[in-house]
């Protein structure tokens, strides 16, 4: 699993309504762990939505991006107290808040549920297509691959982006176009932070999905018919029990 960089930002705005100018300062922490070496503190100054200067803990100094920003960056770089303040924000501001994030949110993980189903293939050289749908996982980063007879499949595979479900969970769908062979062993492999080992789901091609649905519906109807027949028989016996038959003259 590759590591993902996450950012934590704090925005300060300074409005001057008389002339409509807008000053803004954004403090940002970019990180992939709680270790100081994996954290970058960025302090950006904006004027009318344009970034004019930035301090980065990776550089240890300010950099200007406009004529005024270059002058301002040079002024700050020659102020030891300003450089010291920005340098220590990496530990004071970033490390403290990132620790809270990891404890409250980022360390949490929810295992995905996986379903493989067939779908009509697009026009082309292949006769069939499988879809591996992965639902209800957190965090977002996930890896979905296909195996055929124990070997990873890298061709004719397409996947969607991780899609948010608006409830902190995500879903993703991977498509495999293929030509069926006798004795195929095809599986969908999911790797995620919530799993200690890859989750392998094997495709069962014993019956087409539509046929399996027909069998399930037929079996349900048969069971329901037997239950209703048994209930009718019991009702009939209860009504006839205790009746006295009078012979006709």
C-alpha cells in the first residue's frame, strides 16, 4: 500500500471593506505520519486570492512569488524572530493537531464488503465481463486487482475512482473483460488498511447469475406452496374433527 499525504489547514482572513482588498493567511500541515520528519509546515500569504509569499519548513525560509512578495519574503528572512516562530510551528501546531487527528479519525478503519457479478461486455474482442464491487470501506485508499489461475491480470482491467458515499464510507468498482476458458479460476483481490492480509473473493461461474436468481425464486415459491398446502390441510382436519356423521334413511 502506498502512503498518502494529508493536509490540515487553518485559514485567517483580514478584510478591508473600504477598498475591497482581501488579505488571507493559510497555515497548512502536509503529512503521512505523526513523525516530525514526515511533516511539512507551510505558511502562505495571499493578497486578492493570489499567493504572494510562502514559508516552508522544508526550506526553512520564505519565498516570494510577486514583486511585493519577494520584498516581504526578504524582510521576513532577515528577521530571526519570525523565522524562529515559523520553524517551531511545525512541532507546536502541526504535530499536536496531527496527533489528535490520528487518534480520533485517521487511525480508524472499516473493512470493505466485496461482491463479484457478471455484466454485459462492451463491444470488442472479449465474450464476458466481471465486475468486482467493493463497498463501505474507510479510509479511502484501497487497491483492487484481479487474478486468473493464480496470476495477476493487468490487461483489460478498468476501475472507477474511489467514490464517497457521504457517510465517511467509500466504494469502488473494478471491471475485467475476458474470454471464458474451461476450468477458469478468477478472483478479485482487495488490499486495505483495515485488512491484515488481502481479501480474496473467488468468482463462481457454475451458473449464470440470471439462472441462479431463477432457481432461488423457484425454490422460494415451492417452499411457500408447501407451507400453504400444509396450513390448509391442518385447518380442514380441525374443522372435520368431532363431527358426527348421521346415516341417511
